[in-house]
């Protein structure tokens, strides 16, 4: 992902979306980090934006940040292996506490 793409991306605007100024400022920060050769995967994973009555489409912004994290040039240039899962899964664990303890013991 090159910095020009990060700086020029356009998102649909929707009711109940991410606050536009927050997203634009964050993307400028990400582009600066990429230019400096620093990793952006954890930065993208921890991104939080305020919601506005009219703002950028939440799904589009989240998908783009996942793509940026997956194509982080820092990791690809260092190890040349694309990450299999750039962001942690948000799905909750199912099962009982007993099953969780069994899984931990197996490690």
C-alpha cells in the first residue's frame, strides 16, 4: 500500500458514520508512518474514531484499515511473508470455562 493511496482514498458518506476529520487525520498519520518506514499494523488495529450523524461509512473504513495492515510494507520488506491475520478476530470464544482451561493446558 503506497502512501498516495492512503492519502487519496475516498469513502462513502452515510448517516451514523465515522467522524470525517478523525479518519482523515488518522490516515495522514498512517501515511507518515509508512513513509518513515515504521510499522502500521498495530496502529491500524488500535484505531478508534468518534461517530457522527453524517460521516464515513464504518464498514468501508474498517475494511480499508484491515487492507493497510495486511499490506504493511514494513513487514513485507523485512520478512517478505504477508501476515495471515493482520487484525485480531473480534468473534467471542464459545464454550465453558472448563473447556478454556483444557485448551490452555494443551499448549
